[in-house]
C-alpha cells in the first residue's frame, strides 16, 4: 500500500523545528544550523548534525524528516564522487540540485519530507540552491534560511548582508542569524554548527571553540 499524504495534513506534518542558513560571499559560501532535533513538541536530540559534506566543494543543510533527507544526501554524495572519478573534475552545484529535485519528484505520489540548502563552489563561482519536498529548485542570489526559525533568521540576513563581505564576516552573520532564531523559536536550539567552502581551503567545519568565540562577540555587541 502506498504511503499517501493528504494535502490537508501537510501543514501539520511539515511544522518541524530547525533553523538552517546559507550565505554567499565573494570568497565562497557559508552554512550554519542549530543542533536541536524535534519530534513534534518533543526534543529528540540535542546534538543533531544538520550540515552534510557532499564533496570537497559542496555541502548541504538538512531540515524536514531526517531519514528522508539522509536518503537524498547519501545519493548526492555518491553521485558527486562518481562524477569526479569519471570526469576528473567536480560536479556543478546546479547539477546536484537538479538530481535532488529528480529524487524528490520521483517519490510521488508519496512525499519525501525534505527541505535542503545545497551550496558550494564550482567553475561558475559560489552557488546556493534550495530544493523543497515537491522537487522545486530555487537558485538563491545571496542568502537563504529554512525551517521554523527562518523568519527571524531572514530578518537578520536582510538587515546585515552585504555582497562584499569576507568569509569571516559571512560566518559571523550566519551565526548571528541562527543564534537570533534560537532565542525566539522553540524548535531551534542547543548550539550552532558552521561550515564554509572557500576557494583556497575547500570544505571546512568550525570547531566548537571557534563558534563560541563568534557567539561571545555577538553577545557583547547586543
């Protein structure tokens, strides 16, 4: 029997708690997320990792149903590594987003509850795309936020973003956006994870101490 989801149930099902942020800057892209994993009003985990490394030049954030999103990102990771092996160059970020869209769309009439930010650097430059549970692909010009804390995070991004900011400034802004959402959204919390992809270093995850340093700076400036 097909696991069909009625349209009138979507609003209830898709109310999952999280905050994920993607920012494009002149040196690369930055991704930041909170760590709280919720199941309705229940906090299922306090150290959930929501940033997924696809390849040295690409990464994604996770929101929605964990198993559904992991299924898609597992496939993207495998396809990215296979493409690099065969073609001796990294796959384009747009191609990863298109593949995610096909995987989500091909699940119909069922729905994979997944809302993903896919970001990285390719031969075109820094790229950010979002893919929702229907398979809709949107290219983001500068920044994006998803999840229940996204309204607050987007307010911070819209107020403080500049296309000329450095990678360090983009990291601080991404942390500030997620931290602000954590203070106002009960579905987000437990800390901030950050990763960036730059031209010179590729994929890099910030340590807890590095992230805490930015948070202390943000608290002093409030």
